[in-house]
């Protein structure tokens, strides 16, 4: 138990690290994106995606859950980047999440790569579908 007598604080449901890799802003969320965390998720990604010529990759390897609204955000940010002459891609997507993306037909729109290096390389060059 902590000094306050309240015990340890629970771990956050979602942590989002970011870094610049070869001129591309890479986000690495860890945890679940659900109704309680989607606002934070959107708040972190929106500024990066809204800049002209934005180059953004979301590395999904640490995600344990995505709700349908978060998939909608991926589609929205893909379009925002594209409309600003930028690029947006996903990588490290689990087979379970990829299956849902395919069921929704988003695999035909979103850029999805197996590795972060591959995604950064393509986004750095501005590749879009």
C-alpha cells in the first residue's frame, strides 16, 4: 500500500508513446482503445495528422483492443492526411484486428504494413492508395 493509504493507482488503460523516425511521426499506443480512451487517442493523433504534408504511422503492436469508433478514426486520419498531401499508415496490426479491418473493407483503403520500418519507408515517400 502507498503512503496515502489508498494503494497503488491502477495502470492506465492506454499509453501512447511517439517518436520521429526518418521524418515520420510514429505513434505506439499500448493498451485498449475503447469508449473511455478514444478521446485521448484522437487528441494525440489529430495535431500530427492535421499538418500539411503530415507523415504518420500508428504501430498497433501494443494494442489489446480497438472498438469500431477507433477504426473509424483510422479512416478519418487517413483521409485528413491524404487531403493535406500527407500519408498515414498502420503497422504491427494483430491478426484479430486485421480480420475486423478486412470485414469492414478498410484494408482496401488504409495502408497496412507488417513492420514499422516498412510503414515508415512507404509513408516517408508519401505513398497513398
